[in-house]
């Protein structure tokens, strides 16, 4: 007993771990609805679902190798007997492992899609979480740019399937080989090691990537001596000569309204580079295939300013941007920006097998796309709650459950109040928390007369918020009586009216 | 350079971590389809989705507390700065944390459902994985047994929604209070600590739980001196007297064909125990509510032999069993068994808040239920692959992509071959791997004549497997020609014929 007293129970804190959050109600159903529309498109294109586990060996994940003690650079890792394992940080590394593991059974090429959470061991910040969803589609095992064009068209279809209309987005396409070609022409590419990113090349690529934000002058500064930003922070430049800088700036200015014209201009700019010309040819094929299938440059646009990070990609790169404007936190209009990106990567499987396996794919930033959909259409439109059948007489639970079952059989979402029914006000408060459109009330008096009371809570709310005239109130009373037998029909009509 | 040579790259193994697996194609789509049918039922009952993160603090998960070094009893845990965190091992512990954290904003009672993977740090075995899905529904914040009855009815609806017919399953219901009452009558319950599980009570509960497998004689042996099983292993008994054993055996024999009759018998058996009589009253209410809503004892059955583990539950307990027979690995028929279980637990939230919060819920074993559905209906019925448009002329990719787009717009799943088209045999092999029902072929000759070749691969396979007569072959040739304009219609008809 003395021992028990010493262990005075300390209560655990009811709190998520830092950087993790919970999703409730419509947050879950809206995301699932969006993801199923996207995966229906993927599926129609012949892509097969793949669900790999959350946990991979650190060895298979690569990039993050165990140090002396424990690997924790960017991943959540722990030791499982001998092996270090970790939560996956994206869906591409597991795909490479899966393809290497099952390559003899999988079709070649292998088209697959994956949807699920990934984890990053990063410092959490406002709106930045350590677990988030990705939705990927990749084609593994073919070098043809028809695969890249297919991915771009599919991405366009997926965005339109979730409700982003043509004109509100654009899939921008560039090619790493063209970027390399420009670097070669500018004399800053080591052709013996074209994949190696020198500091200089890194700065140039990052500068190109920032064209949208910094404008041409800002980029030019970064290509030259460097740049001081508004906060006074100084960013080192690539120290290119004026001639070199002009080559890069001309390149970024190469975008024309249609893909073919852009490619003509790119040919002029990189004609001295073999790798550059290969890249332009690939862009031409993508533009031609896209155009022929009805994806004009309002949907799929050849755009030389797309970079997509530093390493990893070896050919075409894609980025889907939403072009409609939203207000930022300071109330200023700005474009919504990127919601998906990807490209061709040919070395991921090689790590495992030694053989080069060409692959291309796309990853949708699920939370950003969902936020965009909310901006566009779901604003102030939280999910309707269930019809609430209140409990006037706790001994008549069977009657109330019967009403609920009838409503559900008619396709309506409905529930009976299961809290303490004593205080009727609490039942209506509960209906409010649940966002219930309708409450059903039947006391013993109503039961004896074979009727029920129906309370139009949505209307009641609207009236309370904005009572315009007594006329209106009378024309559409917020509570009325119907015969028990007509209950389901009456509620169906009310909800249809409210939705229509 | 010398340094580079030393770091000779050692290739990582392409292998899942021990006890984890990948899911491909129909394994993913079938599970998702099943889960969405279940959650539609939950949603119609007014339950709201909740998605909590995979990671919880070890403190919030409870049960598994950090020892001196690291907690690894049953969970995957690691240290995140100061805190120990772990992958969730079920969906109930996170629900308790969420309810405690948001209790002021959530409705009371709070009905929620959750679907997702959970992780167990256990020794993997054949068919036993360390990541698997659960699908839970719980009602938190109400003591009324109407909530328990609702869960049972909803479980019945969910099973029927996924295709398990009435008669092929039964939801068995018991009550811990009745079990405690019988223990009290038998003199093996310490009323001052009714929640404490003595060794004796543990043995008795486990014995009751084994009635199905051991039969009455086996159970009687376990209640008495103990029991030697077929392999010679000896299990210690509870050492009850004959009189005590008779009380328990009578209890297990109390099940009648309908709930009311079972409750009458239970009343006789536990009349001397107050807690037992409370439990019987609760079972009567559940039986009455269920019966009134059309859930007869062929769907929801009061069954005194249901135990559901040792700790945790405080009132009604439920178990859904599939009653149809399957063949076990040795070819012997046996009942499929349990696919879901749950019950009332009143102490989980108390850990956080100090206040008792009554709750009840159910958890479906997703993988077992899916296996059952495959046994019943999906056997030998793997998902149909996409229509494959072959590539006869690699310069005409635009034409092939146009065909594919037409097929997709007509609602058919379709893809173009993206591998190396040189060897046509490889294209047909690919179609086979993809389980494609139809291949479309258009060489330059067909193009010039405005036609396409359609190859019925499903029929070709059937014919190859079972060529019955030349008549049949002629009546339905496996390859034929249609006008290009009639392509989509012709394929639609073929696929409809194959499915019908």
C-alpha cells in the first residue's frame, strides 16, 4: 500500500506530438472525395494501385544513411533488432524498392499510383506538419517521352476531375536536358560530369526557379554578384560574366504562347549543345502529343523557367500551378501557385539492381490542392449534419430508433439523441453542434395523435441571423406538425429544398 | 579519387522490413471498396470521421510506458527531442486522447469512426503482419445502452452492406456485468475490487472464451484441476469446487434461441448478484431495441459465452462471427470465425481528465473481413485489366493515344503500350501480365483502309484453355476487324458481353 501511494498517478497530457494534427468530419470526407476522383482518373489510364507500408529499412530509403548512432536527418528512424528502419518520407523511394524487389513479376512498363501519408522529421511551423498526404503516379521502365506526355495529360484530367477548370491551372513542362544545354552554351557545365551540381550551377538553377518571385532584375543580380533582399539578407551570386548572364536571361525569356514556337526559340538558344538539342526534341514531342490530344497551351505549357529542385530529375520536369488569385494573409491578391510536380528520374532503381531503369512521375500536394478547392468552391460550406431525432420520453427509445431507421432507409443521414434527454435545451444545443438541418420531436401527446413535430433548424438559424419580415416567417414556419406516416417524405422535401 | 574508390558502393537490399508487406492492384481497390461501403453505413448513422496521426506520444498511448532506456513492448517507439513517441497500436487509444483534448468543442455524445493502419511491434509470423488496417466506430460520452444497441445494429448493417448475408453472420452480445455476477454467485469475485482480475478469474474467463474450441468437457477441466491438450501441454486449472464449476457451466448453457428467453434464464442464474442483475437488464434492453428494429436473433444474438479479452471492457461486449464454413489449410471444414469485436469501456478518457467518460464501440478486423469476402464471392475473380492499344508504328503515337482517349471518354479503362514496341510478342505478353481483356491493333495497312484489328484476349485465353469445337471458334473469332469509327462501340459490346 505504501508503494502504491508513492506511485501517485500523474495524468498524461492529452496532446498531439509536436507537428502532428487531427482531422475531423468534412476535413476527412472532402479529402477522401478528392483523392477518389483523382485515383479514378489514374485508374482509367491503366495505372494500378500500390500500397507499400509506412515503414522501410533506412538502407532501402537511401539518402538518409545511419551514422554512428542513429539517423535522424529528415526521417523518423529507429532500430529494429539489427536493422535501422524509418517512416517513409515520400512515395517514390518505396516505389523504387518495390520495383527492384518485384521486377520479374510486374509488367514492363509498370504504371502505378499510390496515395497515403508520408512523414518528415522537420521542425514543425505554422501550417507545416510532419505527417501529410501525397498522391503519386509513376511509369517505371520506359524511356519514351510518350510516358511523360501521358503523365502531363493525366495530371490535367485529374485537376479538372476535382473541379479546377481549364484556365484556372496550367501544367508547365520543361526539360533538364535543355537546362543543361543552356549551361553548356554558357560554359558552366562540366560535360564529363553532367549530373554533378557545382555551387555555380546550383545558384543558377535556384535563380531561374525564382523568376516568378524576384523578376528579371532579381534573377540577373543572382546570376552576377549577388543580391540583397528586403530584409537586408545577402545572397551570394553565381558571378557569371555579362555574356553568360545574357544567355541565361534569353533562355528564361524563351517562352512563347504555344509549345511549338517556344521550341523553335529554344533550338536557336541551345543549338551548340547536343544534350540541349536532345532535350528540345523531347519537349517538341511532348508538345505535339499533348496538342494532338486536345491539351492546348492553356492546359499544358512548355515553360523554360521550370526547375523543380536540384538533384534527382534527368529529363522532362512538370509543375502544375493554379493561376487564379487568392488573398494572402495580408489581404493582397496573389496566385495560388504550385499544387503538383514531377518529372523523369532514371537512377532511382539502379541503386538496388545496378541496372538503369527509366521512370517518370508526378506527385500531387494533397493538402495544398484541397486548400485550393476550399478557396474556390467549398468556402463557408461546411458539411450538413444528420437529421436529429430528439428524445422526449426515454422509455420510447424503440419509437425514436424506428424513426431514425426509416430516415436512413430513405437515404438520409440520421441519428437519435443519446445524451441525457432530461434537458431539451441540451438536445437542441447538440443539434447545433452537429450542424443538423432538421430536428424531429415526438412527445406522448404527439404520439397519441399520430403526428410528429419537425423543426427546420437550418431555416431557424437563417431566420435568427436575418429576420427580414414576418411574412416570410409565416410563409415558411421553422416548426410544423405532420402525420407520422408522412414524416420521411416531409423531411426529404425540406432537405431537397435546402440543397436546391 | 582514392577516397572514392574506398567507398565502393554496396547495393541496398530491395526488401520490406520484417513483418511488413506491399499490396498491389485489386488488393488495394477491393479493400478500399469494402471500407467505403462500411463507412457509408457509419456516416448514415450520424458518425463523423476522425483521422488522427500515426504518431502519438507514448505518454498519451498509455499502457506502454518508457522504461529506463526505450519502450518497445508492443509498440514502435523512438525519442523525439525530450519526448518518447510511438506508432499507434490501435484506434481507441488515439480516440481517448482526442476526446480529452477537444472535449469542449466536440458534441456530447460524440459518435466517430476511424479507418487506418495500426502498428504492432510483434514477432511477425505467417499471415501476421506488423502493420494492418482497423475500422472502428465508437460513441463517447453516454452511458445509455441504446448506444450499445445502435453499435450492434450498425455492425449488422455494415456486414450486410459489404455482402455478408443474414444467416452468414451473427453479432453475439454479452455483458461483463453478467459475467461478474456469475463470478459473484460462484464466490470468485472480490466485490471490493470488481475490476481486478485475479489469476482465478482470468483462468475462468479464458475457459469460457474457449467453449467453442474445447467443448464443455474441456472447459470443465480448465475450471477444475487443469487440462492436458493434444500436444501434451498442460494448462493449469482454476481449481474451482464442483459446485462452483456447475454454476459456470450452467451459465454457459444459458443461451436460448431468442434474446428474451436467454435473459429469463440469466435472471435465474444471477439473481443473487446485484451487478449481475444490472447486466441482465442491460442485455434485455439491447435485445428489445434490436428486436424492435428488425434485428432478430438471426442477426443479433444474446450469447453468454462471449468474453472478449480480459481487461478494458466494463459492460456490454460484442463479437461478430461469420458462420459459413470454409476449408482450413488441411482441407477440413470450419467456421470462418470472428471478424469484429468491441464493447463498453468507461475508463479510457479518465486517464487524461480524471472524469469518467462512458464509451462504447466496435472494431472491424479489416484483413479478416476482406479474406472472408474473397472466400465468399471474389474467388478466382481477379480485377479486369485495361484495354491495351498496341503500337505497330512508333511514329504514330498520336493516333494510338487518340484511340486510348476515346476509350476512356466512353468510360473504359485503357492504356497505350509504352515499352519498346519492336517485338510485338512482348506487347501481347505485356497484355497478359496486365490481364487486359482486349488488344487494339492498327498497322499502316489498317490505317490506310480506315479499320482496326480487335483481339479478344479473354476469349483467346478461354479458347486456349478449353477448345471445345471448331464451330465455337468460328462463331466467335478471337480477332476481327472493324471500321475505325466503330472501334469504341465494338469494344464496349465485347466487354459488356464478357461481364454479363
